[in-house]
C-alpha cells in the first residue's frame, strides 16, 4: 500500500475536531498524533478520531520523528510560535488562518520554511473548495466580461465574552482577523492587490473590532466593498459584477456549494457543487499532494498570497487603529 502522510494536530479545539473528521476521508493521509496542553484532552480527542499518539504537550508532537506535517489549530496569537516550533523540528505545516498576527511574523515563517525546505500553507480552505475552483474557471473564461467591482460580507452573532477567543485582545480577538480575512482573501483572488485601502470599525470594550467596513480601490479602477462582524448574522455572500453580468456566490461564500450567474438581471445558470465532509478535505488533499511532490508551497495558495493577505490586513488595522501586543 502507498505511504500515507502522517498528520499531527496541535491545539484540540472546535476546528481541530472538524479537520480530524475530514482527515479520515483522505486515502493519502492518516491522523497519526494529536497534541493538547492537557493530556487527558488529547487522549479523548485521539480516541474519538483514531489517532495513534496522544500527547500532553505540543513539544512532544514536534519531537516525534514519525510526524510528517502538523496542522496548527490554536488561537491566532500562537500561530507564529507554534509554526516556528514545528518548522525548527523539521515538520511541514498547515497553519490556521491568519498565518500570523502581522507581516513581520508571516515573512519570518515563510523564510524559516524556505530555509529548511519545508512545506508551509495557510488554512484558507476557500481556495480548494470545488465551487471556488469552478468560479475561477468561469472568471478566466470572462463569462461576466471585465470585472467592475466585488462585494463580500461575513457576519455572525457571537455574544460578547471578554475572555473568549473572539473578543479577547490577548488571544488576537476581533472580526477582522477571524472572519474579515475571508472577504479580503476573496478580493485578492478576484481583483488582486489594492492600491488604496479605506476602513472604519466599531470597537468593543476589549479594544478589538466587532464590525469592520472596508473599501478597496485598484489601479484599473475596479473596487471591492467588504465587511465583517461578530454582532449580526449578515448574508455572508459574495458578488462579482462584470461588464456582461454578475455572479452570486451563495452563503457561506468562503466554502460555497452554489453559484448563480446573472445577465441583465436574469438568472441564466445555477451551479451546485457539493464539497466533501466539512469542506476541509480539499485543502488536506492539496497539502498531501504538495508534500508528496516535494513542493514547499501550494501553487494555488502560494506564500505570496499569505504575504499579500497579511499586508492588506495590517493596512486595514492601521486605518482602524487596531494594535496587538505582537505589533
Ligand atoms: N478554517 C476555518 O474554517 C476555521 C474555523 C474556525 C477557526 N479557525 C481558526 O482556527 C483557530 C482556532 O479556532 P477554534 O475556533 O478551533 O478555537 P478554540 O475552539 O478556542 O480552540 C483553540 C485551541 O487552541 C489551544 N490553545 C493553546 N493555547 C491556548 C490559550 N491560551 N487559550 C485558548 N486555547 C489555547 C487549545 O487547545 P489545547 O487545550 O488542546 O491545547 C484550544 O482548544 C483560529 O486561529 C481560527 O482562526 C478556522
């Protein structure tokens, strides 16, 4: 039987459970080891998801010579130190978004991965969702002509909890870094790098953004209008308007299963493409493919995309006056 890539998971919270579940669907990977700061939690997680090794510290996972790649699923502020620990111990890395807290961290992570010839990718699973692949194909065919502007929002209601990951500044809280990253990624994917960034936000008593509105301008006069919030259940859809029509990317646009194509206000085509499992299988397979082929970055989600993403988020943060300890 062909060798299966041995995966480790670091930080066993909500998203780790979903990725562990999707890992079971891959023919090219096995969930080998899991690591928590709490050994019993690791054992419970490992039993549920069939992991061979369950560690009570992150270091034990990175010390295990059997581990090929580690998925980092800790709060944002720890991504940098966790990824550096993995890379320095010779492990490939799939790191949850945002890759780091700021451009300085992300550039250091990329440099470390390159210097050690290790694979590093940010967990922007959107890129690998089959409906996103279809969208890219349609845009390349210029099915809606030249793009004029893009709109995308991401919002859900999360009750204010000053200690929780989403509102606690010490854990990298705020809407922008947690979910605003998706509309921004969408704008980079469809329009590229903006030349002008305007943003405005409402801040919580903990000093992070609970709502952030953004307007990006581009050299070719296109624009992107984006927003994100932790205070309301907004549609979480994306729209691309072109000279010959528009495409709606249905809720939730960051892992869509439906696209609608319109011309002159008329719906002309609906495209439904299911993703597998919770939707993480597609990024898992990309990681497997890249590692098997000795690639240190994904051609579909290259290091440059993570650099651009964090650089745009840094600029938005300057506009809204959001500073973290890591800055
Ligand atoms: N791609 C996606 O769709 C998606 C969705 C949700 C979240 N995420 C990303 O995944 C990351 C984790 O999100 P989550 O919702 O899974 O968070 P979560 O449920 O709070 O889990 C985070 C885990 O990190 C570990 N951790 C280490 N130090 C910690 C500390 N000081 N405080 C709290 N936890 C600590 C804990 O694991 P141990 O106790 O086991 O050490 C905890 O269970 C975030 O960066 C987020 O952006 C991505």
